[in-house]
C-alpha cells in the first residue's frame, strides 16, 4: 500500500512556491539551477521554467551526475553499480548562486556528493539546496534551503517520487519498505530512482 502525499497538482504548486521563495531570497539575480540526475534534473527543469517567468535575467540550467562522487561506490557489488549519466554544466559558476535541486533529501550523502561534483566545475559564490521532499534521518550536517514538503518517515518506510517525464505520473508517495533488496546491504542513493529508502 502506498499513501499519496503529493499529487500532480500539489507538485506543480509546490515547485511554483519554491520558485517564488528562491527569487525572494536571492533577488533573482546571478542564479543558476543544477539538478541531480535523474529525477532531480527533471524537477530542476520545471523549477527553471518557473524562474524564467519570475526573473529579469537569464537563469542557466545544468545537471550533474554524482555516480563517482558517492561515498559507497567502492562498497557496492558489481550488480548494484549505478547507471552513469552525463553532466551538463556549460556556464561559469563563479559569482553565481547555484540552486542544487534533488527530489528527496534523506541522509544528506547525495547532497554532499553533488556539492563535490559541482565544485569540479568551478567555485560558485553560494550553493543552496532545494528538494521536493525532506524525509529526515540525516547522517551528515546538511539542511535544505527550500523544501517542498517535510515528510516524517520511519526508516522502514520508502518515499517514492515519480515524474511524468520518466514515470508517466507526477506524485510523491510513502510506502512500507520491502525486505532487504541487496546482498551487500547498500541502500540506493537519494535521488537515484523511484524508490527512496
């Protein structure tokens, strides 16, 4: 059983609100949006479209793959290695406020990896984090600047994020987690796919 906590209209309204919050906090100047593959990149594209309507200047859009920046990449079995996507950041980061976008914030390890990846492309003036859902259970001292919805969850639950572009529907659900899914015990990263343990 899955409980829907955000439906398609909720997702649309949530991203519009985050867009307004970004403009209020930054003045809408010197912004860039970078999404974390895969669903974070889709969400970043939608947030970018919102910001283009609200800002008086161009807002560059990029995406980043964090597969080789993960702190568990060497611990995973060969069968559980992540699918690598190309990163696209073809604009200078210096003197910009980069809003890093992901779908779910959980332990904070994905956000840390994304920041590491981002700094390989340059040195932004500021990095902010926007997430569609924050489910808690942090293992690193990372806090989002913009949150679509706070979801109090048990570790035994899963947060499922689905987007129209990849899954045919926009929704965020909470479900009971099935039993262990990997022999090596490594959990899927935040933002890596539909299921967020």
